[in-house]
């Protein structure tokens, strides 16, 4: 079970796509999880332009890379979010933001997510990773008290907005791997169950498992793999380090990443608190054969040093299950 090791280009979108592909190829990555921002991939163009698709594939081939996954977190975030505000203006292109009217922003974001599925299929990628947004994340503190009906309405809103998008995913034979992440419709164990229930467990919708977001919430990321094993469509290799003490809190205190006063921060894979050996053993146990995608968000390490180091770490720990030889040996005992 040799799983491809890929680089998520989302945190590299300040560089031209050709440059990121060159670096990833030189570092020995098997492929890319291509972000739909910067100049890396335009899903609206990719949905119809044969020459554009051929150009992206040629760049990959020239650098001995494949595309296993494409990512559109930023536009997916706008599908369900409420409110739509200045934060979204900062992450959305003019084609989605338009005049900033919230209903229009959500509708245009949904159309781009449909085109993202079409572009993935034309590239030969079977999975799109991303965010869903959430109309009820603003209630997470549960004070002032939140009526159950408000929460239920949030999951209905998610289903109403995402089911038409997932219809297109079904049409083109691509799956959506939604990241379990604070600010999304599912951010922990129980909200994942609620989200799957809301869309009646349709197969087009699964999980992008990123354990870094489990650590600082004190969640069991390895047990989550077992319980949702049929929904693990993609894996992000990213780590988190907790620094909780009398001053540094779990919620981050509105402080920027890498600020030493925060109670946690993202860190290079292998340097944090994720139990990676247990995680890879569980990935073997559930039969996950998809990409292991390095997501670089360590503000304390130069990414040109850290990214190849992270690839080497993942390669070292992504050992295969024993396989048929082991089974055969023990069947004779």
C-alpha cells in the first residue's frame, strides 16, 4: 500500500504554479494537491478550456508529478457562511465577491464549487478538498443561549446549499473531502455525524482528515479514523503543538499565528503533538490508499527547508501493513 505523498499548494500561492511544481518535483513529491487560487488553478476556466487543462498537465508531467486532488477551500467557505463580511472580501476573487451582496456571494461560490468538480474530472483527479462554511459557527459559544431549532436550521441550510453541488460531483464521478475544521459545519466528532445525517450520508461527501485540528480541541484523531473509515477520502499531514498554561489559552486570544502568547500553533509535521505512528497504523487498518498531502503552515520554520523535511518524515512513517506474506506465515501456525 504505497500511498503517494503530495504537496498542498495552498500556502504556496504567492509563487507561480510552475515554480511550485519545480520545487515539489526536485524535493521528490509524487504529486500536488492543487489549490484553486493564486495562478495555480482556475476552476471556471478548467471546466471548459481544453488547452488550459493540457497546460496544467504538461507542467506536472515535466516535473514528474501527478495530480491526485485539487482544493478549493476559500470558495467553499463562502457557500454557507453567515455573515459574509470583510473577511471573505480578503479571500475571494472579484468573480465570486461581485458587489458583496451575501446571497450573491454564496450563489457564485456554489457555482464555482460545481466547476471545481468538473475541472477535477478533466484533470483526472478523483477528489476535491475544501471547506463548507457554516451559518451556525457563530453560535459555537452557546451564549446567549441557542435554541435547538437554530442549530437544526443550520444543518438544513448546509444540506440545501451543498446537495445541488454534490449532484454535480456525482455526475462527473468526483468526491468532495470536507475538512473537519473549526468554522465549518463539522469541526469535531458529533458535528461530523450531524453533517452526514443532514445530507443522508450520500457517498459524494466525505472527510479530509487533518489531525492538527483535533489536537488543540483534545479530540481523538485516531479513533475518528476508525469510526468514519468509509468517509476518509483524503489526508492532510499537518501538526499542532499545544502550549497551554496559565496565560496561553486554547482559543488563541485573537493573536496571530506564531505569537508565543497563543496556547497552540500549527507546526511542521513530526514536531507537534499528533500521534503519527498510531495514525499511520490506523490508516493501514482502514485500508486508506489515497494521498498523504503535506500542508505547510509552520510560521516558525522556513518552508523551503521544512517542506522537504516534512516529505521525508511522512515517507518514513507511512509504512505499509504486513500484507499477504504476514498473513500466510501466521495461517500455518
